C-alpha cells in the first residue's frame, strides 16, 4: 500500500502506524524502521519536518483540527471528510505549513 502513496503520505502513515502500535511519541528512527520494513525510501527531511510539526502536540487533537478544516472545504458532499481520516488531516496540516516554496523546490506547481 505504501508504494502507492507520495513521500509525504508515507511518512505520515508510518507515524500513524507507530502511534496505533502504542508508541505515543514515535521517533525518526521508528518512522524510518517502519518505512524500510516495507521497502520504501526514507526522506529524512520529511520525517524531521513531520516530527517538528507534531512535537508536543496530541495526535488526537491534530486529527480533530484537520477534520474541522476539511469540513469547510466544498467537496460536493461530506463523505470526503469521513473518508479522509487521520492521514488526510495530517497531510492538510503539513501542506499548509510547507507552503509554496517547498513545493517549488520539489518541482511541483
């Protein structure tokens, strides 16, 4: 499954897997270990970015805040919010913080 996801989403998914496994504060090494276990490349900058954004925050509160943001986005229906789940909430948070400059560095327009 992780091979279908982008680098950003893979890192978030690995963080969430660690959290679901009972690790309330996954480290960079925890995330790298999970990604490497499925043969995924590790983007250390993304790992560090995610960890810095989540440092000292409650994951449940971050997810709830992301869901609230998605609730205000017109999607043609409310189903997308429910389907997005925790990973979608974290992607929204990271994307907002990353800004245009980060996307330009990666060649994304």
